């Protein structure tokens, strides 16, 4: 082979190899596109064909195969009959039923037992009239079914439906979805129209008077409405009375008025209230007792937040979290709604850390606590409550509230621990008044 022949042969072979690579590459791309289309189509088919529908399709294929293979007209007729039935069922899936469907909660927060409702609005602004379609709205663990009527162009459908609020918790509502299905049940098509929304069912609370116990006077604390003649938060001037400290005479004002005027101050105090809710199942006799405890603790926490006091709301952690130092769990107290939202999902826990250990963790993680209120059930013995109180720093005033539905209100003090027993939520106000904890 000459040099010229070699120069001609090599480029020809390279050109053929390049063309072959291009053809293979295009074939791979087309196969990938076809596979994606087939996957999307098969996924869409699987989402609308019910198990009964798959059985009918399989029966049609088997009957047609046997009929044509053996020449049995009966099987051929059965196969085509099943195929026509499946094809007719697919016609029921045509159409969407509306242009927009919105699910709205007019009130996202209610108290347990109050009426709550959701609003469903469907509109068809620019489509031809559609026939009725089934509408499903999951509410908690149930599904509410409605029939969406035919909507003409520019038509709308507006309906309100109630949400059960017989128990504290978070009730998921939605998403709203339309369902098209044939009468036999071979095909079922669901279209999701809205997002899921949550209704917070808050525990019942009672209004109690401001908590005045547990304050510690501190020059670096927060000014209060109580007036004093010696502090750092200036309030106003008043006339001098015998016994006032002459160091606080305001000489310029005295010279103008001709009467001795002294400075008056707002007393500054430091107070951190801690509410500890016991969530051990063994502390409560039944669900009603635990719900009363949640309501009592929520009432105290809400009152403290309203009074702008520094408050920490604590529940016990889980034994599995002890390695991460999570013997306690602190709920948000930036606002009353945030606290009550968090209490919607607090439940008794078999893995809850023991009450004394939670108190110790709170003493270590929450500095400056001046008043601690333990809320528990009637099955909680006195020894664990005293042990929890002893884990708190010296000087912290500690009270315990034991809840026993329909029980008689009681009050006792044992070894410095004041224990209140309440049978109704209204008893909480009376007990705090009786203990001189309310001004």
C-alpha cells in the first residue's frame, strides 16, 4: 500500500466511525425520550386504573388470547366486551370540573368545643359548563364528600362545612380534590386543587388575676407599676412629706414651686416564672385529668405572658434524648397564641423523663427562676413533687397544682411546698386567691 492510499483510507475509516457514533448517540437519545414518555404514560395509567380495572384489562387480554388462539368465539366476545367496558370507563375521566377551587379557614385558631368551619369556593370563569363531579376534603382522619354541581361559564360554588373541635389538637384540613370515577369503579382520577391547612384547637383557659408572687426586687430588673421612694426608674415628682429621704429632693422644682418636691420612682423587680407540665402517663388517672392539667398550665402561662413577665413553659423530654441533654423541652412563650399552638400537640408520653430530673434540668438551664409552678395529676404522689421542688435552687418559691376532675378544691403546705387540688378550671382562680398569690 502506497503512502497516498494510506492517506485516503484512514480518513474514510474515521468518517465511518464518526457517523456510526452519531447514529448510536441519536438512537440512545430517542430511546431515553421514549422511555421517559412511556414511564410518564404508565405512571398516569397506574394512577387512574383501580385494582378492579386492572383485573378487567387482564381478563380482556387473556380472553382475547385464548379466543383467537383456539378459535373460541365465546372468549372472543367476552374479551372484546371487557375491552369496551374499560374503554367506556376511561371516558368518565375526561374534563376537570372547575377552573379554581380554594379552601380557606376563616379562623385558624379556636378553643376546644367552639364551632369551626372551613370555606370551599369553586369557580369556572372561562370554561364551558361541566357536569357534576365528586369533591373530597380530608378533615382529620375522615373525608368529607360533596358533589360539585355543574358550573356554567362565570359560575361559582361557595359552601361552608363544619370541622369537629371536640378535642384539643391540630386538625389538618385538605387538600381539596375532585374525583372522577366510572359507575363500575374501573377508573378513578383525582385532581388536587388546594394546599392543606391546619386548624389549631386550643385548650380551654380561664382568666386569672395577675400573679404577683415570686418577684425579687432588683435594681437591674424591669420597672413595675409599684411606686417607691428609692430606685433607679424615675416616675414623677411629688410634694415632700415627713420621713422622705432628703437626698431625693429636686431643688430646681422646689425653688420654682416654693414647696419641697421629691423624686418618685417605679420599683424595678426581677421575676422569672416557670410552669412545668407533667406528661408522665402514670401521673394521671384518665384523659380528662390530663386535659384539665393542660388547661390549668395554659391559663397560668397565658396570664404571665399578658403581664409581660419572663415565663418559661417546660415539659419533660424523652429518655431517648437524654444523651443530648434534653431532659426537658421548652415551649415557645413569645406570645399567647404561640404557646397555645404548641400545647395543641402536647400529649402524655411513656418515655417521659421523671419529674425530679426535669426540675433539675430546668434549674440548670433556666437561670433566675423565682417562682415555679408544677402542674400534675391526682395519681402523682407527694414524694416526687417534693423531690422536684428540692432540685430547684434555694429561694425559689414552688407551688404544685394537682388536677382531679369534679374533685373538691384543697390546699395544703408540706415542707415548704404548697399543693393545690382543683376539680374544675374555675377552682384555679380561687386557689391562687386563697394563697395570696394574686393581687
